[in-house]
C-alpha cells in the first residue's frame, strides 16, 4: 500500500461536561479516575517535566504492560518515565523516507520521544494530566488544570514531528507496537481525509492499524479534522473509529473596545495587557478599502501609533491574510489591530499587542464611528475570563463536517466535545508557551476530551467492546448544551447543529456511564462492512485484514451495520433495515419506541416494544423507511429513541431522497 502523509489537527472543560471530582458518586470517582487503564497517544511526543505528568499517589504499573521507554535526544528513559508516563517511543523512518533528514535549518526537532512543538503534550495532558493548581494562560482561564482521567497511565508514541506532519508508515508501526504493549485506548489527534480511499479500493495503513486495534478490544478515538465548515471534509471515517468534532464551551475571553463616543463593544482576544488608553483609531481606505490583506501596502505613517481596523472574509484566523495584517501593523509601529470577520472562536493569543476579533456587524459599527468624527480614538482593555451559561455552545467553524464522502451510509462525525480554547500543558519551545501551559483549539483538542471519557468508561466496564463504549457515548449525548440551550453550528451563516456537525451530539460523560441499551458489534460486523463497501475478493481481504476471511454471499447491506445511527443516502422508494440492542441496564426492562422522522419521511419500527429479562438480553428490531418526496432532496434529520422512562437511548437518523440516482445537483 502507498505511504500517506498525515497532519496534526489542533480547564473549564470537565466542569462544563459535568465531570467534577467533587461529586462522590460521579463517573470520575466510580472509575477511580481511570487508574486501571492504559491510554496510548500517537502524536508529536511528550514534555515529561510538565507537572501534569507527575505520578504522585500512583500505584504500580499494570502487570499486563509490555511496553517501555526509549531514550533519545534529551530524553532519558530511566529518568523521564514514571508510573504515570509509563511508555515513550518514537518513529521516524517513514518520515525520513518522504522528507529526508530532520533538524534542517529553521526546523529544529528532538530525535527522541521529547515533544518539540507541544501538540502531543497538550493532547496527552488533556486526557490524563494530574491536578495542577493556579494555572492560567496570559492571565485568563485561571484555575486548576487536570485531564479527564487524571489517574490513567499514559504511553506516548511519537510518530509526528515539529513540521506537523506524520508518516502513515510510522503511524502504523506505532499502532502495531501499542497493541503489543497492552494499551486499552488509542487516541489519535491527526488525520487525512482519504482514510478509506475509494479511488484505489484499498484501506489505508492507518485504517488497517486501527482495525486490528479494535479487533484486540482497543477503543480508537480520532479527530474529525479541521477542514470545516464545508461539507464532506471529514477524516477518520472508518466505522470502527470514534470520530470527534469540536465545539466551544461556556467560557470566553471578552475584550472591551471603548470608542471615543463612549460606546463599548466586546470583542474576543487573548490579550494580556497593558490596556491601551485613548489612542488613535484608523481605517486605511487604500489600496484595498480596509481589507486586511492590503494593509502591508499602506503607507506606514497612516498606521503608526494607532489601532487599525480591517475586514477579512477568510474563515481561518491563522490564515496568511490575518498574520500578514498583524505583521503589517506591528511593522508600521501600530499599537493594535481590530479584525472584523465571519464569526469564529479562535482569538489569537497576544501578550502585549492587542489583536481583537469582532464580527462584520460590530466591525461596521466601528467603521461608522471612524467616519463620523475627525479624530477617532479608542480604548482597549486586557482580556477577562467569562464563564457563564449565557455564553452559547457552538460547533466550531473549523470542525470538519459530514456527510461521509467515502461511505455515505456511515454517519460521521460520531460525537462532539469541547475543542476551542482548551488550556493544557505545552512544550516550552512552543511560541504559545506561558509557564508551561497554552490555550489551543482544534479537533485535536476535542479528541483527547473524548479519549478521557472513554478511559473512564473502560475502567468502569473493562469487558465492554469498543462498539459498546462508542454506542454508550453516542446514544446519551446532549442535543443541547448542558444548560439546555440549542447548539448552533458556525460557518458562513450560523444554523442549528445537525448530525453532520456533531454526530450524536455533545458528549455527556455521566449519562454515557448509564446508557440502558447499547448497539454492540464484533469484528465480524466490520468485516461484513468492508465486504459490502469495497471491491475485495477473499484473497485480497485476507491480505488486508491479516486472517483468512471469506466475504458472505450475497453481499450484506451496509445499512444493516449495527451502528448507533441510521443514515440512508439514496432512498428512492422504501427500505427496511435491522438493528440489534443489548440491555446493560436493569434486568427486567421494557422499552418503547419514539420516532421523530425526518421531514417527508415515514418510519415504522417493528416491534414497537422491547422486553428484557434474565434470559432475553439481546433483541433485534426492524425499521421500515419510505419517502414522500418526488424530487431529489438534501439530507433531512430525525431520531429514533428507545425509552423505559429512565433511559432515553437516542440514535440520529439522516435520510436523503434520490429519485435520480448518481445525479450531481449544481443548484
């Protein structure tokens, strides 16, 4: 198989999700903070001196652990590993084969498990960092930092490097060794969009590796990708992977902009101060009428000693246009910049140079003020931390969206978690570093949040399969934020989030520990999926999956894969599909169905009541789905819920009517 290149995708979180250590009967306490579990993190390495990796109070390393630590540049295995950081290895051969030697001028790196850019340290500490009090970043977000499962044992497999790139071959070797070493959970904050490649009808190496991990009972959690908000932009779409989208949480960093007319606007920034008091405010009219991309071409004397307002339509806050605008203002000895842009959740950290984000509407208000007075001026205060239910939860602009372009009948992403402005440990080499911590955003940051929840569930239910844990997380997710408000999806226009934005919804750890029913699967279900989706013969599938597998005849329907979701991408008349649920709640339970069908879609479930007892623990049901639409439609969304008045087991339903098959609609 051809080698493929991957890229890294980038403490209020746990209280926001209701996972507080102060609650005696919480999941965190019941799972003993994940102390019986080993999580493998495939990333850019680890900074072992971070206080979040201290092993105070740790018991012995689990006897099943077969891995170890490997020494290398500035990494001493006997010193830097402990009872918490129990494994650290690095893989570079695949990267070198593609790019040549590391440590080129301008690209420093450690040829060892030590983390240069900080991405892996951030992710690992989010999963299982120890309690570290009085942490903040540039003065904001102050509090106690910790991971989701602060008792977990961590093994770092460094397959990604300071360039942000990772070789597929290195990742595969890391997965292979992690399986052998005895990890229980794998966390991969990385991805390539061609995770299952239809062009060549082969599964790429990482999907093969994660398949074998799941075959061994190891849950695999991976990032959805940062290519949103466009549709069909997902990474890690294999059904055996738990794929994570990113949301904001109920914390923001408002930064007060007070205009000379005494109107105050709250922008977003991470600005440490000192505040700017009554300085000039300007909007360069030429050469591009205030476009941020054109600031470098403006005469420097128009920006010197002033705060500059500019506009950009670019959705990426770390884009060249935004960076160039900041550089242009600083080079002109400007004092700050206000960037008006599409709504987003990624303020740019700044110690002493204010870079404040506002939306176009507020930017226009500022522009009107500038044009209404001869000597406009402005005051900008340092950022503050606002934690409030009045701060709405949104699927982040950058978070990749469905539908799944590789296998449209498989819903992706599976789940969403906070991935915006996440505070965790970092490498001191990082430009973001502030006292060993940094705020970062990305589905890379959402992935370890879910990995932490998976660790706790694995600790509580060690014999549950990866599919069972995935089902518990998906079917119990919040469809609103924890305060009950709707979750919106950011993009070119804000809309209510749907399953292509957040899968089952926002992860709800406490509910996931009590799912009631689960949609379970074995490795043979995934083999059936591969047989039904890709052009394999029995010989080639055995080569890929590493065993003598014979595809069933006739070819199974991918719609019958026992996922905790129903996605029908090409409904013309009607179809009947099957799902099977396993009771993991009270022994004698009766569940009744509730259906919220997509618009124009009819759904009938048989039977409409499921009864469980000491002898009946697994029950199958059929879902008949038909369409009343007479034309091709986009996807409409609904849900199917089984309830016993104690548990609500909810799966998302997504249906697209296609009267004209294989027809691309440009309208």
